[in-house]
C-alpha cells in the first residue's frame, strides 16, 4: 500500500482541492493537514488526534478512512511502557502492605451495630427529660415541585459553503458539467461503471443526456429522475439540487 501521506496528497490533487478548502470543510488547521500529508506525526497533538484527523481528512476526500487508520496503527502505534510491564510484577511497597495487620470484616460490622444501639437508646431516653412537654407531631411533609428548566433548542446546523460532486455512470450518458465560468466536463459520453473526478465548488450546473447516472453529493448518492429530454440541474449548498429549464441548461461543445 502507498504511504498514508502520499495517498492523501494524491487524492486531494486529483480532486483539485486546495488545502485551505479542506481546512474550511473539516475544521482541521492547515498545518495539521500538511503534517498528515508529510507524515510528520511529531507535529500532531498525539495518536488519538492523529487517528481522528486522519479519519476526517480521508472521508473528505472519499477515501477508505478505516483502511488508512488501520495502516497508521500498524506502522506507528506501539504499546505504552505500562502495557509492556509483566502482569505479575509486584508494585513497590506491596510486601510491606501485606505485612501490616488487617482488621477482620466482622470488626467493622460490630462497630456499626454498637453505634446504632447507642443512637436508638439516646433517642428513646431524650423524650423523658421534660414530663410537661408533649410529643409534637412532625410537620407535614411538603412536596416541592422541581422547577422545570426549558431545554435549549439544538444549535442550528450550518451548511457547508462548497459542494463536492462526482457523477457515476450507470449506462451510456453524455455529461456537460460547469462550475461558474469553468467547464469541468465538456460533453463527454461516459459508459457504465465510469465516473468523473470529485469536484468542489460553490455552484454546479450540469446537463445529462439521460438518467443513466448517479450523483455523489457531499458523500451521499442521489439518483436522477427519468426524462425524455436532456436533464438540467443546478447544485448549491443552500438549495441543493434544482431543475433547470431548457434555456438555463449549460451547453458544451465537444
């Protein structure tokens, strides 16, 4: 298997994604992302953070996160010194503790019983000190209704500022894909099993010759509704997928 850092760097460059875009998407500082690509593990906070950062980075690039994390564990994680100590090794001072006298369990039970007897005796004799004092019943217990604190609503989930898009062909399909003024796929026909690279942009516009395609949007697969005409779609973080009319569909000249 290629090196972990090399796999991350090549996947990011194939998708034409800048390190700053990954930083904004994953909330991982750019210096840590570069440390992962360069396998500079000593620049990262610790093994736990390394595995968490590695898993998040791999998922952002549509890589097998579990495979990369397992590879890191195999190559770089080692048992700590505490785990390497023999199980039967006696801790310092254990022999001295064994030699000290230990009180039997029944001694503590006996002390508790004697204490209860003394307390009951004192409670029983306390009411005879003043013969003129009657027994006052205890005040009725009052039930206090616990104050209910309203549960704050969950924080609003912020949408990503960019969309990651990949088109997987399930049959012969012509694809015209644009991001802003850039043409990413210029009217190419894909066969079943072929797919485009993963692109990232704030806004995509695409025209499909038919519905023989699946859209991979931010890691989730979406189907395409059947149509007798070419299918036009606009994809943005705010509105998701929106259909385009015949006049609005992008046109590619292969």
